[in-house]
């Protein structure tokens, strides 16, 4: 499976994670889901997809109550 997390995105948002860094922005739900699946397979991380509050794409979160 291709790791899409290295894909460049022209769109940017100001959403930050709990670490204060800008969150990765995925252009569509499918790409975000592919990255969530990749994280599960490689790091055993359970991530959820949610729509960017600024409406520019999708983000991943480990917080199950955010999406």
C-alpha cells in the first residue's frame, strides 16, 4: 500500500493538533481513510477521519469523540 502521508497538498488550514503543530490536511475522505489504515497496519495506531472545521479537506485524530 502506498503511503499517502507524503503527498503534497496545495490547500492549507490553521488546524493544530494537541502538540501545537499544524495537522496534516487530506484532500478527500478516501485519502484520509487510506492513511488511517496505513497507520493501523504499520504503527497499530487507531485513527479516525473527520472533516476539517475550515472545510478544506479531512484530518485524522486519535480522539474518538472528536469526529
